[in-house]
């Protein structure tokens, strides 16, 4: 009986429960870039959109950006007509916060092709129930969430593991069968 209780407890604790269910309409938002341009999700109606929660100081984010992997993923997505939006929900009072000038410098130095938005009060991150950096969402051209979770299948901060990992986001935008939900891994978002 004790083993059954432990097994059921494990299943309950390990099940994927998201505040926003897949196949639901992605919540609308408007945020600003570091240069002050307003960007809304609805600007990209009819397109596939990838949302990536990001914090440049997180080792799990560095895993991808330090070797140009995330930038390559973003370029591959853009070549397919997919819009990739990186959202930084770091609180301005936190030590990981980058002001506009530092953000623009980071984007330029790292040759980041995605649209980079700042979510200073964390309202959009909380709306999507984003928990980690990176936490990924894929939105269909119909405006519905079709994937949410981790960027890939290897839950570590080692760039050497990228090549052997299953990339859930690229699979979700690839046009074939794909996993629809995984548990995100990375640093907690600094709301």
C-alpha cells in the first residue's frame, strides 16, 4: 500500500500542469523593445510565433547563446517564416536586470536575430505562467498554443550537450509530429 501511495504521489507531482492549456488561444500582450518600439502578439496574426523567456545571466541561457546555438535556432525559424520573440521578465530591482543600453549591446554583441522584448513588471510572464529561462511556447498561425516547455531534451547547462539533444521547438515548427508539452528547465524567472 505504501508503494502505491508513493507511486501515485510521484505521478501527481510529476504531471505537467500548465496554467494555459495547449490548444487555447495565446493571450494577447504588448511590450516594448529596448529601443522603445511597441510590439504586440497580434502584430503577427496568421504566423507561427515562438516565445522564449530569457535572462542573459542564467547558465542555462548561456548554454545556448554562448555558442550561437539559440541564434541558429532563431534563424532557422525565421527562414520558415516563423516569428521568434525573446522576452526578458527580469525585475529592474534584481541584479540580473539589464537596462536598455546594456540590452541593446548584448543583442548586438551576440548577433541575436529575434525580437527582444522587456517585461519589466513580469505581467506577460505571469500571464503565460512562464517559470524558467528558457521557457518556450509555440503559437500556431491560428493563435493557439501548440507547444510549451523546454527548448530541448537535455536538462543541463553544458553547451556540449546541445548537438545530441532533441529540440522540441524546432520539431514543433517543422511541420511533422511533435511533442506538445515538456517540463521547462533552467533558472527561475526573476519576477
